[in-house]
C-alpha cells in the first residue's frame, strides 16, 4: 500500500488513499443515468416546442397538452408522441 500514498499537501503524510473509492463501473452507471436525464429533458422540451408550433390544434388543446405534460410527465410525453400525427396537413391553413 506504500505506492498509493498521496504526495500532495491535502492529506497528512503517511495517509493512504485506495484507488477504488469510486469504481469504473459506477462511473459508467453515473454517465448512463446522466445521459438518460439529459435525453428525457430534450424529449420534454421537444414536446413543448412541437405543441406550440402545430397548426392543427389551437389554444385550448395546446393548453391541455401543456398541463398534461407538466402534471403527468411520463404518461403525457408518451401519449403526446404516440398521438401526434406523423405529417401535419399544412394545406388546411392555406385559403383557396
């Protein structure tokens, strides 16, 4: 254990620090959790942006979707993504 001694001034001389206080697998797990949380926030923000850009439903429907996503986030986001049409008919807004 003599090789694991910290030579900096932060620890008293002779104190030993083990190399496995935070193992590599825990680092991978932490990165996976962090990436999942970032992905979740990106999906939630995408749902809000897409909701307000859509022209096929208006004020009250947009407000209901926002309330649904805020108060029931997992169910709200999944139902929004599933129920959203793949292609929105843009010809409905064009007169003539």
